C-alpha cells in the first residue's frame, strides 16, 4: 500500500468519524425528545466521539513511535556500516602510503648506492689518469 493510499484511507476514516458525529448531533437535535433526555444523548454521543478520537490519536501515536524507532535503528545501522567502511578505507590507504614510502626509500638507496659506485669509479679513473700523466 502506498503512502498516498494510506493517507487517503486515513482521511476517509476521519471524514467518516466527523460525518457520523455531525449526523448524530443533527439527528439528536431534530428528534422529538425532552430537553433532559436530549442533553443526555448529546453528552453520550460527544463522549463516544471523544473516545473514538482518543483511540485514533493513540493508534496514530503508536504507529509514529514505531516508525521513528525503525528510522533510528536503520540510521544507526547505516552510520555503523559507514564507520566500518571508512575504517577499512583508512587502513588500505595507510598500507598504500607505506608501500609507496618503502618503494621510494628502496629507489633512493639504490640510486645512492649506484651514485656512490659511479663516484668511486670516476675517482679511480681520475687518479689513474693523473698518475699516467705524471
């Protein structure tokens, strides 16, 4: 049942209750009864209407309360799921960052070692050339 259909059903129910109360009041006013009896009938019908409206209000309040509780549970679940996903993403990001740091460090050390070897090779070649020229 869609929300629009439920809303129409509720409106219809309220309309029926109000119409019944109004019809009862009119019937009582035009009925040939004594004043005391008429007042008693109006009082009884009014009390019936109050009881019906209190019942309707109580049911509506209970349904709204259940709906709100359901929304709270669902939103709590969604928040919890999002926290778990965020934690997973953060962990994966930290692993990727650490992997990148390790790779940069390895390349840096490899480059440094190669540069040191080349420097030593050039020094040796320079010394050898210097000794050969003397």
